């Protein structure tokens, strides 16, 4: 327990050092010197491309909903039909989620490199 506390103290120290010693970019320094208000790119994106933002959010929600429904169905199927213990079923779903965490970035990069399915959201 004491080790964790000391480790967190060291991390706070590193964060404080970075915050106080790392120089800001010249662009940010110029903005700060003029007391100018910085535009928030996120808000600009919402104003300029509301349809694309909603389509992207919808696509992401569909993915999340599908995965969660599949996970719940898998646990119910494995425990009720195949008669695997609940712990083993949960471990199997967790293992598949871990595989997914590793493979999604890899296949996303591969799709960017060789081209994947064409987007229908109209973003160019």
C-alpha cells in the first residue's frame, strides 16, 4: 500500500515538472499574449458538420450495442444451453474483448493502408 502511495506521489511530481518546465508552442504563446479567445475545434466541427457527427455517433453506438447484446447472449447461451459455468462464460467474453482491443487498431491501420469498405457518411 505504501508503495502505491509513493508511486502516485512520484507520478504527481513528474506531472508537475512537465506542467511547469515544458514550453508552450509558439502559436499558443502568441495567442496568450494577445489575450485572444481560442476557438474550440470540437464546437466548430459540430456547427459545420452536424450530419456527419450524428452519423459517426450512430455508427459507434450501433457497434457498442451489437457487442453488448452479443456478450450478454453469449453468456446466457453458454450457461443455459452448453452448461458452462458462469465464471467460464464471463472469462470467455472477457478474452474475446481483449482480442478485440488488440485487433481493432491493427485492422483499422490495415484498412487505412489498403482501403476498406467505402464510407457512406459523406465525409471527404
